């Protein structure tokens, strides 16, 4: 019998230590599923990068554990609706020596089982459960907000890497253009058609273009390291990206393009606002929970006890009892009074926090929307500039080749073309990044 009881108690302890043991059904947030291994040998799409980043991000894992901790707190709050049972046992050896009498040794043992069940506390338990539920909701929305921010960071790093790769291609094209001008100047100088100054000017511009290529390669390496860091990978990992973007990606927003409607949408969807609103509800419930500590409570109590000694001549004692127990704090040194006041001030603080976040969200949406519109307009202008610069470079090269224009005119045209190509690439990816930032400001992935 003793062995069976020991195994039962041991099994209960082992079950309570396992995270999946959830008799009060409080664990609801699931960790990210279908986490994929970072197969760097194949091309990675943006969705692959996001999936890897979410699964390996230590900050997100920390936030997830914070939610699980609050869920466990909800279990503690709900457990107050259940009775508590306490078992006590005692055994020992007691030696007694009274003058004039022989030495006496007793070996008493006792067992006691007590039960207590809170029946009524003016809604204190309910308030504590509702408080924890509200804070749990707030924690969950905070986790969601950090999840969205992680997705945006990966999206931005991904676009930055693609953009820097395109800029590298642009600088390599410019280098070829300056190389063509230098070759032509060298040819004409060797034929005695131009002065040494033309050749040197062209050579200097060509070498500067080569230097720009080196800088562009460094930018690619740096942005690749930034993306790898977000994926919790080593910065020296070579990432093969699958998706490339084109002008068709610069379509209108999938959501409304009215900024007032976007701000209203953000107020409804932003997880930061929902998290703050959950904090308000939790703080409000906490006020009542603090008040109930000043009120009486009623509990049902009962106990069973047994006392005996090992020796046969020792009488055993057995008893039991059942009843109601009422308690009420009469004076706590004004502790409860200040506790209620503290809860009220925390509730007001939470309400003002919601208002502050709402103001910030509206401003973020306004700014992101204006940046998006500006980026789109700048991209359209960059296309016109590039077209003009390409024509100018073509005419300048022909004019220099036939001797109608000097080298300075050709180099100026080449520099304008290089700037226009880089400007077009930067403007294109600025649109994509500003669009992603706008979606995040509204509260969407």
C-alpha cells in the first residue's frame, strides 16, 4: 500500500513538471510551426527567409516564453476555484525520565489531512482571473507586434540586399561606360588627335568608376551580413535569393489608398493598441481585486487526524471535523487602502498609454503614407531622368568620336548616366521598402 501511494505521488509530481500537463486549459499560444532548415544551397524566397527568421529569433522566443509564463499565471488564478488539500505526517522517538520512575521511551506517530475550499469572497477570485486574462491578451498582442516588426526587419534587409546587388550591376555598367570613353580617348591620343589631358581625364574617371564598383561590392557584403544576422546565421554565409522584383510590383496598395481610412484601419488592427487596451482591462479588474481584499471571505474547512504510538499499551486518537470559516481583515496598517489607490492610478496610467499609442500610430501611418507617395513619384521621375541620360551619353560619345565635343562633355554625360542608373535602382527599392513600412504601420504583414 505504501509503495503504491509513493508511486502515485511521484507520478503526480512528474506530470505537473511537464509543460503539456494542463488540467485547467490555459495554454493556447502555439509556437511557430513548420520551421524549415536553412538550406543555403538552394535559392531562398522572402517567405523562406521570414520563416527561418521567426523560428530562430531569440527575442521572439523570449517573448513567446513570456506569454507562456502569463498563461501559467492564469492557471494559478483559476486554481483558486478548487479546494486545497494538505497532508501532514510526523513520526519520532520521545524519551521521558521522571525522578523516581523508570526511563520511558515512546515512538509516537501522527497523520493529519485538512481541506479548505473558498466559497465566497465578493468576486475577488473572478477579478484576479479576469485581470490575468486581460494581461495575457496584452502579452499575446505584444508578441504579435514583435512578430510583425521581425517580419518587417527581414523584409527591409531582403530588399536592401537586392537593391545593393542591383546597384552593383549599375556601377559595373557605368564602369564599362567610362572604360569605353577611356579606350576612345587613348585611341585618339595614340593617333595624335587629342591631347594627353583628354586621356588622363578619361583614365581618372574610369578609375573612379572602378572604385565605385569596389564600394558597391562592400555594400552587398554588408547587407548580406545584416540579413544573415536577422536569421541568426553567421554573417559570412552566402545567401542565394530566389525572388527578384520588377515594375509590376509597384501596383496600387491592396488596401485603401485613402490616408484617413488607413489611419482608422491602423487604430483597429495595430497589435500595440490591442496590447495596451488589454492592459487597461487588466488594470480595471485589478482595482476590484484590490478592493475585495478589504472584504470578508467564507470557506468550507474539514480535517481528519490520527495519532498513535508503536507500542501496544499506547492509546490512539482519531478525530475529524467539518465547518465554515469566515475571515475579514479589520486593520492592515492602511496597506489595503494604498493598494486600492495604487491600482486606480495604474488603471489611469494604462488609459493614457492607449491614447499616447493611438496618437503615435496615426502619425506613423501619415508619415509612412507620405513617404510611399513620394517614393512612387520619385521612381517615375527617375525613369525619365534615366531615359534622358542614356540619350545624352549616346550623343556625347558620338560627338566626341567625330571630334565635335571635348572629353569633358563626354565625361559629364557618363557621370550623369551613372547617377541616373543608380538613382533609378534606389528609387525602385525605396518604393518597395516604403510600401512594406506602410503595411506595418497599418498593422498588416
